[in-house]
C-alpha cells in the first residue's frame, strides 16, 4: 500500500490544515492550525489547538482534514516527523 504524502512547509498555510511539530524541555508536541476560510462555515474563527501528544495531533489533523475535505501540510523545523505517518516531502 502506498504511503500518504504530506508537504513540509516553513509556516502555517492559509489553504491547508497545518500540523506543527515542536519540542520544549525535551518533550515533543504537536499543534493544529486551521484557517476559518478553509473550514467552510464549520469555524467562526481561525483555530489553533493546544499542545497535543504528537500521535494524537497527527490523528486529530487527519480526522479534521477528512471531515472538512482539506489538505494537511506539516511544519517540522526540528525533524520530528515519524515515518509511520507517511512520507514527508518538500516542494522544489
């Protein structure tokens, strides 16, 4: 089965759900950002989640993307992406 592919970006994107991965005090976390316009009436304001466990953040981003039919991009400056989630690539 082919792996899902996710574009790596340097900042949240206005046309996609952004899954941001980071670390603080040696602990990895995920954060989800979704622009209001992308949610087609499902959100009153831009949404940014609290810090989540990385696996929970990934799963939540996928659920949200499936629900509102939106793409996911990944902000991962520290190289915290887990290969089992799929392939992370960068546009040329």
